[in-house]
C-alpha cells in the first residue's frame, strides 16, 4: 500500500514537470532533399516568461564538442530571437509554437555528412524537473551510383570465373541482382551451380553456352542503377594458337636476321677479294710474249727509215733503247712497291679478321698469289727472255746494216781493193 502511494506521487510529479519528446528514434531523408525533425515539449506551467530551445548534433569524433545548429530565445518582454551557426546558415531553420508546445528543426540540401544523432533541448526557469531533452538519428539516403561490371578470371573453356557488380555509393547498402541473356538476347536462368552473392556471380566450368549478355541491377529504397557486359567464352586451343603464332613469328624474324648477316659478310669478303685482284693487276707490269714481236716490228721499221737517211728515227730508236735498258730496273721497283703495298694490306686485313679466319685466308691467298708472282716476276725467266730478244735484235740489226750499209758511209767512195788495176 505504501509502495503504491509512492508510485502515484511520482507519476503526478512527472506529469506536472517539463517533458521533451521526439516521436521517432530515427528519420530517413533523401540526399539533396529537405527534412524536418519534430520536437514536442510540455512545460509544468502553461505560461512561462522565458524559454530557451536549442538543437545540437553529435560530432563525427566523440572527443570533439557538440555541433551547435541553432538556439531559440523566447522572452515575454522582448521579441523572439534565433541564433544559427555559420555552418548551417541558409540550411537550418526552426518551426516553433510555444502555446502548442513544439519546435521542429528543418534541414535543406541534405548531404551524407548530415547522417548523425540530433538532440532537442528545452530550458525553462523554475521548471528543471522531468525530461528536458531528447535525441534521434537522421539517416541521409543515397541512391545507388551506376555500378561497375567486371570479369575476374579467363573466359576460356572449363575455367571458373566471377562477374562482379559494385556501386561506389548507396545508402542504405544496395542490393545486387544478376540477370542472364543468351546470344539471341533471350532471358535465361543462371547455371545450376552458379552463385549470386552480394553482387558477385560465380560461374563454374564455363563453356560456349555460358556466352551471352549479363545485366546487374543495384537497388535500395531511394533508387536503382544497372550495368551490363558481354561475355564471350573462347576455346582453349585459340589461346595456344596465338602463342604458337607469336613464337613462329619470332623464329622467322631471327632466321631473316641471320640470312642478312651472312649475305653482308659474303659481300664484304667478295669486295676485299676484288680490291686485292685489282691491286695485283694494276701493279703487275706483266711482260707478255707479244712484246718481243711488237718491238721487232718497230725495230725493222726504224732500220728501214735509217737506211733511207732519216736520222730522226735513229735518235728516237737510241732513246727507246735507253728506256728498254732501264725497264728491268723499273719493273724491279714496281715489284718492290707491290710487295710493300701487299704487306700493308695484309697487316690491315689481319687486324680486321680474327686469328683463325686470317690464317686460313692468308694461306689460300699466299698460295694463289705466290704462284702468280713466281710466273710473272721470275728474274731468271725475264733475264733469259731479255737476252734472247737482245741477241735476235743484234743479229737482225747487223744483217740489215751489212745489207744496206751504214748511213754515214754513203758520202764516202766505196772501198777499192789495193790490187785492183786503175783505169787508163
């Protein structure tokens, strides 16, 4: 009985004191829209000379102080006044009616940052008992952003792949659903073993029948968005073929490079051999078999001219004889110069090529050019040929002189034997 009396007294006391109430524990508003949070209060007295109503919000970090949104001042002696913080200027306002006992907070241009806990606080002098404040949670809803569809894994025969779908934004968290279409754009059920969990569609042991179009829809209570992709499952053999093609192309390119290098080496070797032959031909100074006959013919012509009394040819002939006498010396000089040039060429050639190739090439070249030089520049053979030619030329010249007589004897009388009788 005593306990019942105390309870009744407490209820009467509460009903006679200040009471602040927000009807719902949470409110949801769309991002970019407007929202109103109601706050009802019932004072102990109907008429109060002064009332202060304030709205605050809890910070993102619990260590920070509360965020002040606005404060309303009601005094019977002065007009009502509202203070709004700079952060909420032009975004927050208050709908208030002291007589009816409500002070609603209105927010505009809501963003995701406005999702937090809000508190309504009412202060009345001499009415400090009871419930002076109440809180509620505001959730700013965000429609799902356009999701991104992607394939994880290789879309090849007998492989397992995942098709993912994810929206970067969305409050509350979106719900994802996949829909499959065949290559003819006809709806179809997902394969029996496929799983669709939280936007990830898992496909196992895929084949050509798995190819087609896939559409993912991201949905929450504010809105929805979708994305699609085309899946083409390729045979495994095509992958092997492309790899083999790349390898074959590399081998062909390598073979062509080797052919080009070999051709260039052969061309350089042929060019060096041609220059060597040209050098030898230019500096040989060959003494051919035709030269004695040509000299003999010219000799006969000059002797005949001398017999006719033409001394100019005789002088030229004597000069030519002097040059002929000097020819062996000139040829010997040319041979020495050729040997020097050939030695210089051999030195340059040995620097250009490695030891193995230089040795083989020098052996073949020395054998070939030593034979030619022995045939061309053999001193004994050249001297014998020269002596034979001089003997033949001297014999013929003596015969012709005896036949025609010496040109200087024409002005004198013929010799007369001592025993020849004179005319009477």
